[in-house]
C-alpha cells in the first residue's frame, strides 16, 4: 500500500466517522432549533451527513465537498444550534 492509498483510507474513515456523528447529532436536535439559529433545515444537514457516509468514501472529488460540509456543520451549525437549545437564543 502506497502513502497515497494510506492517506485516502484514513480520510475515508475519518469522513465516515464524522458523517455518522454529524448524522446522529443532527437527528437528536430539534428541527425548530435549526430554524431559530438561522441555519439550513435539519433534514438537509442530515442528508449531507448521510451523503458523507454513503458517497464520500467512494468518490474522492465529491467526498471533498462532503468533508467541507461536515467541517461547516461542526464549526458553525452545531455550535449555533446547541446555543439555541441551551437557551442562549431560544425564544
């Protein structure tokens, strides 16, 4: 196995794990919290995370898009939804 294959395997595994984590996380959050945070609807984030799991590891170019989307979910969307859920901006 070459270095490129090893890196691809690690990125595929990381994308799959992050996608599963993001999918579960999105599904346990109330849909209204996504709307209150001003983010894309929960179902779309769940589909993006599911796509990262099912499509990302098999199509590297498309997978890169899913990696970027997962980073956006974990860095921007998830903290905003959690803040709304904890009462920070929940009305």
